[in-house]
């Protein structure tokens, strides 16, 4: 039984959402504690009607804890996860640090729930831009085997944290008032502009964010033959990442078949009526836990291609929701034993 | 000799830019007149230091005119162009009405200047999203024959006219103030949002804007075998369209070769240093006449693929600049005779 929980990075934007989701989804637990780095320790938070003081994370914090859900910067995750594992606690980690390590399953519950069984104490949740894409790919891959993906992203500023959201709002005010604003999360003005770079240079002109979409996708599907060509772009949208996705499959899939597959799939909501002006948009998908798909159509440039538009709340399914779903999987699997 | 000019739709956003470009580029002329529909007739404008009154366009307006540059809605173009042709005037038309008609060359001077010779009185300038893409495609197509293009656009609100720009500014103010705003050019909120639809449903789930990128590209290159899969998205950016473009060529092109080809090509400026955070962005490309290219890299999902990011001022190269360049071609070709 997993009944003693810790939330690490409890005061961040994703940490706050994790707390909210645990309440909403009535996550079962006996005890819960909230941890953070020294800077945020001491913060008072309310959870399920009770007041808690956020504690500074130390090796001792994890004694007696069964599951720790972490949403911290990479450096903090590199530090706390081994403490937790040493204390016999299973870590569900949202950071980038553990995702590609051998022996660390990278899990999206709609795609590869079975992978959690192979954990050695740490289970990773993928990067936001990967998660919504693999949820969308899953039913198509099962039906017709995806060989190649071409994806262009339209990523919200909340992906760069609270400071990213602030940059957009304050930057937009400055443009509209004709005043100056110094950006904190971004290298360039993001208000009324686009920045075709997320992360630093990583491989052959691709950024780290782009290569995450390549490596993580292969790891999640357990298929090194899936080819991915990503372009990641920051757009002046506060929340929800959008992706223009083209997949090529081993056998052709019609738009009608794809729509049926998407409609039956776990975690996907289809919104697709072009004539009526209905398709997923950041404004309509924010605050929701699913992956939304629209503009489903045959790729008219390739027999075996299919293209569609995919939007999801990057702080929820792209982060908090997926981590909580992994923890739920753990709880269910322990109940089944 | 072409020495008597008319500017039709002289008071619109593109019309204003055409006037400005004719001044800047010292376009040669003896007489010039400014025409518009009844609604805008009577407006006073200054051109090369002289005051002109905008006249209502009628069949008589085109008597003695050699070249008419038109930037009007489709219905107005359908009406005035035959009047002009009947009067012996050559029309350079920016509207969508004539582009795909047989006997009407569709011209981008960097790509198919020779096509102007086949005109029967009307020469069309392509849709903004097509123009910048074909300029970018040209050197690659010449070097290695493009077989397929996958493109996702990030299109500015100025593409929907002055009302589109206003919608973004007023809509953004409303969001920031917590007040309401009724959008005029767009079906949905565009401020801090994305709309994955430009134009109405046209073919198999693709919009009219998307199919323009297919049909116009084939016509401009005179190659019906070029396959194009477009996704057109409106983004909360005031001016400059951006495009994430992937091309597949008959023989592979390396990123280095592509960079050299782009650097030597007419009308293209390469801005490509990811490590230094340098790439084209709407904010840095607005007010410029060229097509800007960055993020040049091998498609890591396909041997013969190449991918890059392309930004251009949709009101300039996407409209006014291209039309003025066509008129300059006409003037040069008549001088050569």
C-alpha cells in the first residue's frame, strides 16, 4: 500500500496544480507532506481543508514516505530523488533530469502504463511538448504503426514558468503603452512576436526542446525506429501548447478512420468541425486535463500521411496531470497485488 | 514605354504601402492616378510631394493608363481588371480573383520573372503565405528539385486587413483590462490565443488559405508534381507571417549547402545563429522587403529532407513589394524592347 505522500516543489506553478489535482481526484493517502528548496520552505498552504507548512527537503524528509511527486528544476531533482530512493520511496518526477536515464521508465499512462513496472525507484513524466504528441500518436501507432512525425509547435509562455507568463502580460502592456519592459524568461520580446527557439543548441541545429520530442517519443513507444522532425516555437499565448502534427504510417489511414480512432482513445477529445469554426484553441483548452485534436485530414502530399492540430494544457496534461496519473497507476497496481 | 500609372485600391493598407514603395524605389512614371471604390473616392493623398484626390474607379478611369497596380477585395478586382484590359492597360493584381485563371501569369519576380511575357493584360501576385514560401523554395528547387513541402504557418493579423490588426490590439487591451471586446475580423478571440483556420473549408478538410499554398506554388513553378501539405494558423502577432517549412528534394541537400544557396539567392536574407539566439522573428522583419530564413537544418526524419524557419512582412513582400516588383519588371522589359 502506498499511503504516505510527499509533494516536492509544492509551491511552484506545477506543484500548485498537483495539489489541486490530488484534491479534485480524491487521491487516496494517509499522510501528506509538502517539500521545497530552502527558498520556499516555511510557506503556508491549505490542502483538503488543512493547513500545512512547506518543509525544506533533506535526505531525512523521505523517511516513511511511499510516493514522492516532484516538480522541481533539474538540479533539485538530481539531488532529492536519490535521497527518496535511499529511503525506500518511489519518485514520480516531472523534471528533465531523469527522463532519459536507463532504468528510469518514462511514462504517459494512456500510452505505456506497463512501463511503470520496471522502475528502480524513479519514474519520469515527459516534457510537455512530447506528452500531448504521444497521446495523439498512440491510437494511430497501434492501428497502423507510425514511421515518421513532422511537428511544428506553438508553445505557451507558461511553459517557461510563472516568470514566462509574467513576461507575456507585462511585455504586452508595455507594447500597448509604448513603454519598455525587460524580459526575464525570454531572450527576445515575446509579446506580439514569435521566438523560434526553446532551449539551447543540442544536436545538428536542433534545440534541446526539439530533441526531447525525438528521444522521449522513441523511449515512450519503445521504438527507436520512429523518426521525428520537430520545430519548437514560443508564441504569445499564456497557457496551452498547440502542435501541427503530420504522421506517416506503415499503412494509410483515412481521416474518417483517424477520427474514429481518436474518439475511442483514452485521454483524447476530438473537436473538429471546420465549417462551424470548431477546433481546439488554447483559450478553450486551458484548465482541462485531456489532449484535444481537430483539423484531422489526409496529408495531401503523401499517400501514407495524416495531419492534425493538437492542443493541451501544458501545465496539466503536459506536467501535473500526467504525474498524478502515474501516481494513481502506482496506487492501483499496489492495490491489485 | 509604360509611363502612365494607376493605383487601384489606393487607400487600403496595401495600397498605402504600394504608394510608399513607388516613392522609395523611385518608380519611373509620367502621370499617376489613384483609384478606389466609391466609398473611398474623394480622399486626399500626397504622393511625391503632390496632392491627389482619389477617384472612383469606372471603365473610363483606365483610358491612357499603361499599368494599373491593384490591391482590392476580389469582387472589385473582378470588376475593374476587365475595364483596364479593354482600355489597353496592363493590370498587376494583388487580389485572389485572377491568380488561378488560365492566361493570367502568377508571378514572383525572384522565382518566375519570365512568366510575365505570357500575359493577356492581367498579371497576378500570389497570396502572402505562398509568396515567401516560393522565394525560399526557389534556390533549393533549382539545385535539387523539390518534390514535397510540409508547411505550418504562423500568420499575423495584418493579413486580415486593418480590422485584423485592430482586433489584436483592442482584443489584447480587453484581456489585460478584464473587459469585453467584440472581434470583427476573426471568429474567435485572437489575443493570447491561436486560430487554426484561415479562410473557409475548401478541399478535404483544408481551408482556402491552405489550398492557395498548394495550387499557387504549382502554378508559379510550372510543376504540377510538387506536393504541398499546408496548415495555416493565425497567431497573435500584428505583422509578418512566419512559416515552419520542410522540403524533400530529389537529391539530399546538406544544411551547409542550403545556407550557401539561400545566401546567394535573390530576395533572401539568412539570419541563422542559434547559439547567439539569432533567427528571423516578426518583430525584426517588419518593414523589410526581403524573405528572412533561419534555423536551417537537415530533416533528421528523412534522408532527403531539409527544414527551416521563414519570416517575411506579409504586407510588403507578401503583397505590396511583390506587386511593385512585377510592375518594375514590366517597365524594364518594355525598356529592353
